[in-house]
């Protein structure tokens, strides 16, 4: 069965500090991992996906199959990064149904 | 392209009434997904539809819930005889086959 775990519901850091949002998954096949972000009063939007290996808004995430993790990192957090972050797991075909974690509310304090 | 449009944004229903939630996918997208977010929980997959076909409804409750995506018009998520436990945010997403899914702003259903 597919499962995504985000152990921290709330995470608070100061501006300029490094931030890491944890995500662990369980999946028997070849996983597709995503991070979605939801800013206040806005819709959920894709932040990044592991296959693209991009850095978006300074965020990166590396898929570690040995540890079944896909942690989201940013070396220097900004106040505008404050949002709800969801880790999501898809099947072999991207764009197919997603299994979401319960989300981490990130607050970046000035 | 206005993005994925969901309406209404807020819906209040009394127990026992029917709720109809609409989702218009992005132009050119033929795949629609519905998710439910209960209070204090993450998004849970409900159903995946293509035009006139239900592809995966493994997340749908067995009773009272149904979904359709007709050849013309929006996708509809229908909840019959609503109960308080149906109160949640319902999100729709659409994609072109195999590509990124884009989300609507959700419909917040409150059952009183």
C-alpha cells in the first residue's frame, strides 16, 4: 500500500536559517515523488518533482530510495516561504492518482 | 486559461440533503481527480475520471458518493443524504495524460 508520512505538522524557523521538511514514503513499485505548496488563501501548486531534479525558489529535494525519503530543503529560509507543504507519492505514471502526506505548516519568522 | 475552476467555493447543506460539487478542468485536460481533506488531515484520493469513464474509484465511500465526468460540461461529485462527517474541503485536480496535475481552489462543504 502507498503511504506518505510527514512527521512534523508544524515547523518554525527564523529568516535566513536552513529548513528541512521531512517526508518518508512506502511504495512497492518505482515511486514518483512530489512536493506541493499551498500559500495562504491560494490553491495547491506543484513546487517540484523528483524526476526533474530542479531547484525551485531555492528548494531542493533528493529521492533517497534506501531511506525511502524525499526531504525538502532550503539553505536560507525567507518569510515568503511560510506556507503549507505537502509531500505526495504517485505511481509509475506521473499525473496519476497521488497519495498525500498530512502536510507541514512552515512558518518563517522575521 | 483560467485554471481548474471549482464551484461553489463554499456550500452549506443540512443533514439529509444532497451536495453537488462541480469541477471544470483546465482547457485540454481530459483527466480529473477528486480529493477530500477532512479537518486536521491531509488530502485523500477519492476518484480518478477521464471523459465518460471512471478509471479508479478506490477512494470513494461505498455509499452516497458518486462522480461523473460527462463528454460535455464539468465533472460532478455528488453526495447524497449528507451527514456531519461529510464536512470537509473537496479538491479537484486535472491533468493532460501523464503530466502534472493542477488543482482547483476547493469547495468547502459544511453540513449543519
